[in-house]
């Protein structure tokens, strides 16, 4: 441990990167436009496809979130191609969904100080908190269904399956540990990354240790899965092979409630 050393130097936050220069150019050109409308932005971006990321930042979208949302709404994450071939569709989507025109008006006409710079640098923390809140929202919804059905439950822990093996859960009925008869994974992500892979492994682990008398269900949602379809397919395959008893999204929570009710009755929990 004493011989370990840092692998990178601390970056000077005041030095401009190539991406920073590009963003500044985009901001300067936006400020010089005679008017900010869908029509003017469509014309502007059609010859400046590299500036799409700056438009995403204008509405609070990181590059990853921008790509995920474009893939979800317009069928492709290739924003340069969209800017050249379908600039109107691109601008209309960013404006209708995120208020691009209004936000540009508000931000281009505002004066900023050093405190705003520091807040902007801390922006990733805010995004991380929102991502956590989004995932927790899905857990809250399945918890509410358990409450509505009058089922005893516990949130977030581990349950004991065959041969005393353990696996994680987000909702367990009637309780955790060896008491668990119904376990549910709730995995909602609008971003992509290692968390989706971790979610798949958790569901696979739940399926692999379950006892014959235990139900395993997975509730997933979020546009992040659009760019990780192979991971999504792995969970779906567990459902098709009956290794898990159900797979649901927020749009099919009605089916989840019905299946949870049936499983609870089978286990004489109601």
C-alpha cells in the first residue's frame, strides 16, 4: 500500500480543453443569432452538427443523457447525422421535450458570477442524485402496490435461497432472509453504464439461488436500456426460460399487481 501512487495529475480547471473551446464557440454563435426560435435553431444546427452537445448542455443533458434520449425518441444516437439530415426533428424534439428555446432565452440573457461556475462544476453530483431518485421512484411504486394489497414486506436486503445461498432484493414478501417467499428486483435507469450490467447480474443471481417455493420477479424501466439491449435480453431470457416468474415495466405495473396478488394467494399470504 505504501508504494501506491497517483496515476494522473490534478487538472487545472481554468485551462480550456478542446471540448471546452467547442462549447464556447457554440455559445458565442448562439448569442449572436438575431432571434432564438425553432426555425432559426434548425437552420443554425444543420451546418454545425458538432454543436448538438452544446444544445444538450443548454437543457441540462450530459452527453450520455443526450444520446440516450435521442435514441429513445428519434431512433438513433447519431446526433451529427440528425443535425445534417433531420435538423427540424432534432430541434423540435429538444424544444418540445426540454424547453430548448425558452431555456436559451433565459440563459443567454443572464449575467453569471463565480458562484455559478462552481455550481456548474458540481453539476455531476446533481445528476447523480437525480439518477438515484429515479431508481428509487420505481422501488416506491412497487412498494405502494404491496401496501395496497395489504402484504407484509421488507425493502432492500438479501434473501436466502437453496443451500443457504443469498441474493439481493429490492422488495421481499413477507420478509428478508429465509422468510422470503416472493422477491422483486426494481431496476430503473435513464443512463447507461456499469449499473445496468450490475442489475442483470443481480437478477441472474436471484434466479440461480431461488428455492422451488420462491417467486422471483423483475421490474425494469428507463431509456438507458435502449442502448444496452443485450443486457435487457438477458433478463428477458430468464423470464422466457421460467427462471424468473415475471418481467414488467412501469407501463405494465397493472400486470405486476395482478401476478403479485396471485402469487400471494398461492403462498397463503392473503
